[in-house]
């Protein structure tokens, strides 16, 4: 990783994040969500562009409930995804497609 210079040019800025494509991030999130054992109802994850409020990428999800495709994911899965995504957002930026 490369450290960005702060305003004074003395190297006091944040570390630059590694980048991954939306597909790479989505695959990583799905793998970790499945491994958590809490997301049996998760069908897919789509990594979206930057969120206006946080300037970071976000995700969209689909439930495996075929009777109701608008069915919300279980609370356990949403919590697991929040933790996974928050950690990965600190590690990876979204690569330009």
C-alpha cells in the first residue's frame, strides 16, 4: 500500500486502499456470508457504485425466497453482511469498470 501525503506533504495522510472490481467484491462478500452460516436466505449480492453520503461502495441483495422476491433477508444475515461489508470497505476501494 502507498501512503498518501497529508496537506503538509509530510506523509500524514491515509493509506491508499487496494482496489477490486465489483465482481471480485461480490464474490468475496458471498463467500464470507455463506461461511458465516447466517445467510442461507441470501441469493445474490451486487456491488454498487459510491454512496453519495459516504463516498464508498455499497451493496444490493436478493433473497432466495422465491415466493416473495421482495422478501427481506433475515436479521442475522443483514447483521453479518453489515459487518462483512464494513470491514471490506476499509480494505478495498471499487475499481473503475
